[in-house]
């Protein structure tokens, strides 16, 4: 029987290429989205670099280009009845869950955006877990988390769990998390809820603590302009390397927050698809919450910026790297040694970051340079708001 | 200047006696409640053992009996504007936060109750943290958590933090939590959010991981029948010892879940008030999330049940202890060694559980025995629902 995979958040930067990738491999794929990312873009006044047709049009284009159908379920994951009905009718073997508010800066705008991000993400995931329990207890949840859940502890970051020897006894815990934003906190909350659902209800789940994804193109987005993915370069939805490439092309300085020693895990968007497919093909056991740290390389922000500058120079684009005031609260120099062997052991073949890759990204961005809106590059969402002029300090 | 203390959840089992206790000590006290606990009681068809006047009437009775006023702010903590306005007008030095859905069984009824519990508790606390940041950054949050956040790990439970030596390096983490219900998970989410607010915004917070509270009377509830607190004995809102005492008086068997080796920390309601007052009098530093494990003794559930049976026998009440199927998912025999030195070091003088105390509780319950509703003693909320008859197993 054909494998059924439901991709939650199928309209997103990663959800859409994942849906095509899994469809091309032969699965029957459904996508769920409420198109709220597009609403958040309008709210913030930003747009993806490449104009993106509606999800229904992309699905029609996919059918036309590849002869494969993808089913669309339009609705909100915080709507319990919708989630129950969708899982009940599609009956997925695997649920790939990208369907959350994905931006740390968006979650830090104010109390409303913080509360929305946490309740939206947590309640959506709870609805999925309960529907799995009640309808599809043997199905497998592949949930996207983030390496940002861990923060930057002074010891090695293990892959999901930490065995602690203490006063002559030993226990293995979920690895303790020290996340850096209201968004990252929402993913920590999700991980605890998923862990409960595996421990108590015996569900299967894989928690993918993903690094920062870069890249503009996958095997299938390249087939037709209508299949492009929503590449963001703005400060709210754009990730570091993507934003730096656009800054270089736009002739703007590449802005590194603070000293730029912040080290993070990174991966190519093509590797995201490969990792998710490996997790789908090798499901967790019943009662297991399996955790993978999903990235292929670590870089400091400063290193990334310099690589982009150097690649741009070879294309005749002169870019400068500047150190801007850090709007986030984070250590700018720190120990960082996260494990990431689980997906390699399953067979991941990484696409490492190369000069050539940056060149290709820059060239693709040059093709769309007329759509770059400079004001989106720096939007000034601050982790700790500056007090208003004249406001009292202290209480 | 008179100290100002705002008690969130001031209509509850602990909130109301805490408000009176702090008011009697001389603070200017405000209470916040949206009376939703009373709505949840109606929903579940349960009532406190002692009929409780409205919060406004209790406040008027307190004024009459003790000559001290308490200010009432009626509203919902999930209403951002209400929280902002209330903190802005009352300007508390300390916020004592009991204002959450407090029942594990209630949170496990179904997906709606789980999602409600988590979003209600998490969003309410976020609103408080943001309002503190923006209006009262020097104020001190004293937040009620629960020992149930920790679960029952195989190593000692430290007081909030765990220092881990790993591969030759050392880091101190928030103690990793393995909570046992959707309610307990909501408190874990709160703790992570509070930790963020202290780390990033420099707020002051004390997280009280409280054990199971028992008792029916405090110094001030005893002053006047109108000042009584909402003592619950039903399976959803009643805690273990309280429920066992009511079962004995009602001539019902004392129901121990499973083998009854579940060990938990317990404390007298009078000690809850003393602990909260100690936390108020000794605020956390700016940027500190201080954690106390708030209980005075540990017992197995079996021990508690036997103590109640023996005390009842001396009052001529013959009670039996029965082992009922455990509706929860929890280890029934396990290691349990939680620290609880922080509050003792601040001067806590515990009221330990004695035969005499159980006698007094039983006698007070006998006075109200005509209000006991037997059907509330066993309500059958299960952590893992039984499949409906004829339902397929697996997907």
C-alpha cells in the first residue's frame, strides 16, 4: 500500500520543498496549511524574494510538471476538530510537522506576539498528539524543533538526552534546554509535550533539532518557476546566511550582531529534505521520542559573513561586513560542541557550504534583485526594549 | 511605605488564606481572580465541602472581622490589557501567583481541557511577566509550581538546578523535568518562561515547587465561617490526604491508586502560607530565578491512607483501605529523594502531619458530612482512555 505522509505547514520555506520531495519519492502526500505565514508577512510588510503562487496553484503546477498529485487540507492546527477530521480522513502513516510560527524575532515583538507564538505552536501540536492517540496510535510524528532550544551550555550538547551521574546514582534525562526567545521556548514546550505523549500514550515521535537552514533551491523548486519556495531575507523571517547574501547583492553592509562569535549549526535546504526523508523511512519505536540534532556544520556568524563577502567579491560585488548592535540577548563568545551523528548514521550525505554554493545563491538572488526591499533587512525587533525617553528606570 | 502584594488566584484554596495571612501581617493586599475555578466546579458537578461565599463577600467579612481591607480586581490573566492595567494601578512590590488551572485530572479529561490548561496557564504567566518587565521591573514574582514537575528520576532531586559534570566540563542547568500530566507540563512551560524573563530581562522570580497540600483550616479561616477556604475532596480538585479523610468520614473505602508506593512531598496548608511569606520577605535578586522545593515531609500514598484509617478508628469510624486501578500513568515504586532545605534555611518551622492533626481534620469534616457527595470521590478521569468497545487496536 502506498505510504501516506501529511506535511503540516506545507506552504512554508521548508514545508513545500519537503512535500514535493516526498511526493517525488512515491508517497501519497497531503499538505496542511492555514496560510497564516502569508498573513504574518503582510503584517510585517515583507515578502519572499521570489513571488510565490498560492499553494493550490503550486500543487496544480506540481501535477502538471511531475504528474503527481498532492492533496490540500486548508485549515488551522489550533482547530481541534479540523485536525481530528484531517487525520481521520487522510490517515497518514507519517506526519511531518513544520506547522508553527517559525520566527524568533516575530515572537519577541511584544506580549501579544509572544503569547500568540506559544499558544499557537503548543496547542497545534497538542491537537496533533491527541488526534494521533485517538485515531492513529501507530503513526509516526516527525516534528521540526530547533538547535536554538539548547542554548549554549558550557558542556557538550548531546543528541536529545543527557545521562547524569549524581551522588552515586545515574539517570537519563531529556537534555535540559536554555532557549533564547519566546519562539524557541515554544519548541521546548512542544518537546516536553511530545515526550509525555510517547512515555504515557506510547506514540512514536522524532524531534528534529534543526540548525539554521540556508539555500534557495532544491531539485524540485528548480524544475519550474511556479515551484519556487518562499525565500526570506528580511530580519524577521530570513535566516542568517540567506540574509547576508541578499545584503551583499543589494549593496548593503552585511550586518553581524555584536562581536559575531555566536556559533550555530547550519545546513543546506537540500539536507533538510534528506534528513526528514531519513526520519520518515526509519520511524521511531512505539513509546520512543527519538531526537536528532539536524545540521551538518557549525560556523560563527562572523565566519559566515566573511564567506559571503569573499564570494561576492569574486562576482564583482563589493560587500562590507559591519558589526551592528545586537538586538538579541545571547552570548557572543561561547563553548559550542553539539553532537550530530544520528542522521549521519542513517546515511545522510551532507551538502557542505562551499564557495560555489554561495556563488550560486548570489547569482539566483541577482536575478531577483529588483524585488529586494532594503527596509526589510533591518527591522529592529529587540529582545529587551529600550525604555522610552524620560521613562523612569526601575519601578 | 506599606508593602503592596497582589495575590493572583485569590479566590482559591490557597489564594484566599494567603491573602488573609499577608493582609494580617500588615501588607496592602490586592486579589485577582476571574472566578473560573467556580465555573470549573459547576462543569464537573462538584462543590467544596464548606459552602464558600463570593470573593467580594469574603473580603467584606474580612474587613468586618479584622478591620483590614483587601482590594478586588476581577478579571482574567489571559486578558493582556487587564493584567497590564491591574499591575499598573496597584503597583505591587510582590506578585504571588496561584492564578492557574490547578488540577492534573482536569487537564487530562480530553484534548480541549489539555489545550485550555496549557494555554490558560502559560499565557496568563506570560502576561504577568511582560507587564512586570514594562511597568515594574523591580517587583518580585512568587510563582506556585509543583513538585510534580520533576517526576520521579532515579537520582536526587535538587532544589531547582542541577550541576552536571560531563566529558571534563561542568554546567549548571535548570533541573530537567519529567512531568506527569498536561497540568504539570503547563507548570514546566511556565518555569522555562520565567527563567527566560529573569535571564534576559533581569526580573526577580521565585519558583515554588510545592508538594501536595493538606488541611482545612488556617489561623484566619478559623475566625469566622464566612472566611473558610474551598476545601475539595472530589477526585478532580481534591488532594490525596484531604480526599482520604472525607472518604473515611463518608464510610467509603479509602482508595489508593495501584500499589500505593508513589512517594510525594506533602505540607500543611499553614506551612504553604508561611513559605510564601518567607519568599515574599526575602526576595530573589534581579536576574535570579530562585527555586524552592516547598514541602515538609514525604509519604507513600499507602502510608497516608493507613494513617487516616488509624486516626478514624480512634474516633470510632471504621475505614478500609482498598487498592483501586490507577487511572494515572506513574511509577508505583520508585526512588525519591528531593531536597527541601531552602525554606528551612529561611526559617520555616514545619507543622508536621500528626495523628492529632488528622483527628482535627476528621472532626471538621464530620461537621459538614451532610454536604459530602459520594459520586465526586471517584470520577474516572484516565491518563490513557480505554478504547471504546469494538474499536480497532492500532491504526
